């Protein structure tokens, strides 16, 4: 049974078989994850063995 593309929560979109969440909360979480990895990378470069 197929699900029409326009059914679901107002803040969710369906693209093919995937549901995509929309909202600034997810953007903030994604930015925080990227920032953590950037800081860890910078620390790894700074404290690398000589």
C-alpha cells in the first residue's frame, strides 16, 4: 500500500521513501555536531606528535 506524498505531519516532507524533518531545531543540532568535530579536529592538529 502506497502513502500519498501530501499526507503526514505539517513539519515533515516526504521525498520518495524518506521522511524529511523540517525546522530550526534540526539545523541547530546539525551545526552543533559539525562544530564539535571541527573543534576536535583543531585539537588533534594542535596536539599532534612532532
